[in-house]
C-alpha cells in the first residue's frame, strides 16, 4: 500500500510538472493579446521603429530547441543578462515591445521611447540620463529628449503632450511575428516595412509612396563593369530630401556644392585601413557613378575645395590621393561624374529608373585590408571578428524596391545564411560577442 502511494505521488508530480510546463509553453508560444504601443502616437509621427522583444525571444528559444545549437552561453546566463538589463532600467518591461520615435512638436525636434511598465514606482524613481521628460501610468511609459534646452512654456507643452499620448486607449491586438516595424512619413514620402526572422532567413517586406515623384527613366547612365572580385552593389534613383540635405551639409564643409542626386550606382570592393597623420582612417575601394538633377563642373568644384589634409588633389591628372589609394575623377556628361579606383572604366550606357537596390557581399565592408600593426590589431578585436564571422556566413543578400502605379513602390528582400544556420541564433551570438 505504501509503495502504491509513493508511486501515485511520483506519477502525480510528473503529471503536474507536465501540466505546468505546458501552461508556460502555451503562454510563451501562443500569440498573446497585447496593446500596440505605436498606436499611442499621432498618425503623422515622422519616424517610428517598433521592436518586438517577445517575438525575438520566442524565435530564439524555438530555434535553439529545434537546432540543438550551442549559443556559447547557457540559458541561465542569458536570463541573467536580460535581468541585468531590467535592473539597469527599472520599471520597464523588456519582455514586450519597445518603440523609438522622432517627430517635430511646435517646432521642437523631439525623439524618445514608448515602453510597457512593469513597476510604476520603480520607473518614477528612475531618471534616464539627459532626458527632458519622463511620464508613466500603470501600463505605459514615455521618455522624451529635445534637441535644445526648453523654456518653461515649451517644457509645459511637452509634458502635456506626453501625458496625452500615454493616457490614450488603444485596442488589443494579436502579437505579430514581425520583430521590427519601421515607418517614416515626411512631406511627400511615406515608407513602411517589417522585418521577420524565418529559420536561416531575415525577410523584409513593405511599401514606399512618394507623391509627385518623377518615375520616368533617365536618358542613360554609364555602366561600370564590376571587377572580378566580391563586391557590394548599391543602386538608387532620386535620393530622399533628408539624405540630399545631409550630403549637402557635409560637402559644404569642404566648399563643394553639388546639385541633388537623381541616380547612382556604387560598387564597393573592400575597406582599406590606413594610418594617416597618426589617425586611423578607413577608405573604401570603389567604383561610383553619380547623376545629378542639374549640370555641374566637377573640376571647378574640386579646384576651389578645401579637402582634408590627408587627401591630395591633382587637378592635372584629375585624381585624389589618400596615401596608397588613388581616386580617379571623370566627368562623363554635363550632369554625371565617376569617382573610383579604376583608371579606365567602361563606357556602356543603360537606362536608369528611380528605384533602389542593394545586393552582393556585405562582408567586403569588414574586409579591412591594410598594412602595419594597427591594421593587424583591428582583426583580432572581438567586435570586429564577430562582425566578420556573421557577414561571411551570408549566402544571399538582396533588397530592392519595385515600381507600382501612382507613385507606389513595393519593398522586399532577404538576408539568408549559409549551411541552414538559424538567423536568430547567429544574430544573438553576434550581439552577445
């Protein structure tokens, strides 16, 4: 009788353990109902990036169990790292989504975070470094930064706006499988895309819409034949205004003024590490053809420019020397120039549409060729080695936009690892290292 009782207790305990484990697995893997943080923000918010931490952890755990792969770190150690993150930012629930956003409120450039709250008191007693405003209720919290010191009136406005945002009622939704959602809205451009992790593949899907955009192909563009080596190719049509303004401001510091870019094709072959004027400088080996909205005289712009002292410009040979690298410049048409390391390049022309694509071997960005002690030391740095390993494991890398009607573009692409390696696990290894 006693043996039977012990047997029943053992069986009962096992069954209870299975039920409890099943409950937690159900809670972990079943799509839970949750509030959508990004819906708290006004629809016209300029930039919104949502990171779904729950989906990330769920995908990692699923892939670890299916692949039985060694992370190089135990699950208990991973949990400790996660708990350390929560201790560093108390009161924030990192098991749910986190939203970063940027916008302009009454001519005040603001950026910040929306978070789920785990413990309101902890969040209220914690002050993020440099933050302008922190507000929270039992469900949601907001952390705001401004681009300048605020007056009393501006501070009051920001506080009222923050309170309105977190106090909004938003509908529940089923948790999505996307790990990141990105949206950008400015003037006549609206872009939105999502990123998913699916076994060995990172997949991206989305849309772009630009009102009053010139969708016709240009007359032609010089086609540079790629060298017989690995390369990363980037093609773009008309750049967004924000990128044109950034490039304009950067070149203005060297007294170079160029029209807006309407099309370009860039081939990057490697990154060259050099010590110039006792400073570490990374220079790419490339072929770059750029087309502009208006005509220009590139020789005139370079003759009057103030280039950094490590760049030596030869106006006769039309080249810029950076120690062991020569960058040749050629004006192939009134509104097109070539910059690159190939003295003679192809003269074949092709029609170019205002679309975007990036493909090839991203590992070339971390090739870091170069001589000397510093260049060799860079290769043994853990972050560099980790990045090189991850990039070298990429078998497919291709992202592009495809033209639709009425100014709409489809955005799609994928990053696929070789040897059926799980993308979630390899990304986690990369981050942990």
